[in-house]
């Protein structure tokens, strides 16, 4: 029963993640991470097919694991974040909420820039004896 639930949730998050490719309001990356999580616990076949797919390699492996994000990708990421944070500010005129969302947006901006600019640490190779 648990495997069926995980498989169904994986299918749902995969569908939402794929929709997120075309709709900028849905976050593709987080849905694909959830898909990998659910399918890893439900089906080895689905999990291995997913991590070998071009969607996984483009949206998870290259951008998150290998930190290969283009300048246009960063602009797209930060502009989507800006729109997502701006919508509640425009709908609800509350100074406290607007200030809080602005601080959270700036924290995302700084944190993600630090993350993507950080050099990958490669382990030292063992010296030949």
C-alpha cells in the first residue's frame, strides 16, 4: 500500500514538475526532487528511468548538483521569484507582510547567488606510493 501511495505521489509531482517547464508559476525543480524521492521509495525501475531522463539531467543534475546555470537561467529564476513574492504584496496591502516578503526575497537572492558562485570542492587525489 505504501509503495502504491509513493508511486502515485511521484506521478503527481512529475506531472506538476513537467507543467512547471511551461508555466513559470510552478517550480519544476522542487517537484522533480520530490518525484525522485517518491519513486526511489516505490520503484527502482521508475527511479532509474527518471534519473536517466533529459528532464532530470537538465533541471536537477546540471543546475543543482553541478551548479551549471546560465546567466539567462539566473535571470529567469530571480524574475520568477520576484513575481511569486510580488503577487501577495500587490493583493494584500500590509506593510509587515510586504517587508517580510522583501527580506525573504533578498535572502533568496543573496543565498542563491552565493550557492551558484561557490566553487565545487574536488577531493584530493591520493599520492602514488
